[in-house]
C-alpha cells in the first residue's frame, strides 16, 4: 500500500477521522497514550505538539507516522498511513 502524504495542517484531521472511525473518544486515546485530553484535542485541532506525542497517538490508532524532509521546499512533512484499514 502506498503511503498517504498528509500536508502540514491536515494531520490533526486525519488523526481525528481515524479515532472517529474506531468509535473512540479522546479519553480512550488518553488512556492508551498517557497523554492529557487537552493534548489530544490540540493535535486534532491542528495545534503544535511534540513528535513524541504524535508518535504515541499514531501508535494507539494503528497509524504509521513518519517525518519526511522535502528538500525542494525545505520543510518537514508528515506521513500518516492507516495500517489496519
């Protein structure tokens, strides 16, 4: 399966969509990750967070999270791909 490239600012929407597809609440994700609900909410809203927090969330949701450096744009892009779809 080819990875889906998620552009900056859309990762939170992809995470929320996966969580909703699993019929999980943000509190369910908190339980699995050890993160606070405010952190989960901030990520889903497109706010700033650490790579560590993103990694924990993606692991809990069975998403593969990778960072790719785009040499043309000289910016970081996030890759998030559903493994168990």
